[in-house]
C-alpha cells in the first residue's frame, strides 16, 4: 500500500443527457484508491451544491478529503463534454473555477512530503494561483508523475517546460507527444543546437513517421532529464520507456462506449504497479487492460471487476 497525492481539478463532466463527477486528478485518485492505496487529493471546490456533491462522493470512495479547500467566491468546476461517433470526447472548460485558486497550506506540504508519488497535470496550472502552489509542492515532492493533458488555450511553453523538467515520470498520449517534441526542438533551436534545415527535417520526419516514437521518447527524456516516459496510443495500446528499456502493449479489443477517464485509469494502473515493484511489462499490460475496460463502460469512474480485466488479458494472449 502506497501513499499517493493527486493535485488539481475536480469538477462535473456535463454530458448532453447527464452529468458525472470527474477531473483527471480525481479520476486517477479514485482508481488508485480502488487498488488499495492511501490516496489524498489537493484541490478546491466552491461552497455550492456541486461542491457538496463532489466532497461527499470523494469521501464515500475513501480518498482523503483533508486537503479539499473551500472557496466562497468561485463556483465548483464544470466541463461540457461532447462525444463523436467513436466515443472520443472533446471538452469545453469553464474559467475561472474554484480549483484555479488552490492555496499552499501546511497540510498540503505535509501530505506531499510524506507521499510515495505526487501526481499532477498541466491543466491545473492554467491560473497563476494554483500554478504557484503546484510549483512550490513540486520542490518538495519525493517522486513526481506528470500527466500531460493539453487543453488549448490553457497551457504555455514555459509552463510545460517547468512541469516536464520537474517530473520523474511523464505520461503523454500520441497526439501530445508530437506537439511536445516539436516544441522542444524549437526550444533547442533557440539555443543554436539545431540549424533551420535540421529543424525542418526533424519535424517533417516526426509528422510523417508514426513508427518513430522511440526516438521521440528518447529525445524528450534527454531534453527534460526525465528517466521514465509512457505514451498511450488509444486502441493500439501503449509504449513505456523505463530504466533505458522499451516495453510495448498492442492494446485490447473492446466495444468503446466513451473514452472519458480511460487515460486516467491507465495512469493510475501503471503507477500502482510500478510503485509496488511489478515488472514494467506487467505494469503496461495491466494498465492497457484497465484503460480498455473503462473505455467499454460509461463515464470516467466505472466500478472495475478484476475478473473482467484478467479475462481480457488472458483472451488476448490466447488469440
């Protein structure tokens, strides 16, 4: 059992016909709690009915609520979610909301210092208040996991640089890694590490060669001094760079209902396994299966059945 802290947004995902509690840090926290960890979340909610609902939900699901702050001025977070025919989600995120004003408290510092892992995302740094609190906690966190979640226009190159360079482990999806690599190439060019012709050649290759993920991952690891990187590839699985070795999973076939929260559950699963000393291949296989089961269910936080996960993994091996 590990002590894990998740930092950032909690909110309501508002679908066309219903709304559900979500936010990437909360989704990760809930899934990690279901894997028998001691999980805390550092966040902020409004003094409103939506905030009350989130607070009770988090408490009932066993995640520590000691560092959920209350805001008397700003409302609880809310995001409009739309799904395409394949179940892929797009988001409209309201600003500002209570989680944009997370304050640095003594309790937040204590729980971060005592953690085995501190998990954070880029969206939580969109406002200078929560960003500064995050930066301060990153200075003291023993092990830092960065969940890249690029939501335009809520990120800058400078913030991404800081968050990546602070991390011990970074998780991207396949769209995000191309944008990040291109950004890092341009940053290197500013320091005259590449000529203009070299920049054009590298970017063209990245955009045309989808098999070049290994090179992109190594490039990011070198530029940000990050030893562990994982890239999720949707239905095609994931790739993990861990202790200078690559590990792969080709994905599991499921009928997708929606992809909301699938990446969050993937991150929770792979973090759980790696922290507890499982082999990297075991970790990525399990995480891909968890993400697939979540994608085959409605909403970000469906209850998972261990037998369903094991059956999915076994059937894939048998095939």
